[in-house]
């Protein structure tokens, strides 16, 4: 019972970490993509 709670909390933190990482990567990709479009439009 006790260990199940710890494991569940640990998995939640791992999920949150992965989610944050993926979100950050996606933001970076979108930013890079928009920057490329912006440069092409100016150039």
C-alpha cells in the first residue's frame, strides 16, 4: 500500500517531466519554424 503510493507519485512526476520536455521541444520547433517563415518573407 505504502510503496504503491510512492510509485504512483514517482510515475506522476516522470509523466510531468516528459510532458514538460515535449512541450518545450514543441515550442522550440514552432519558434524555429516561424522564424524561418519570417526570414523567407523578409528576404
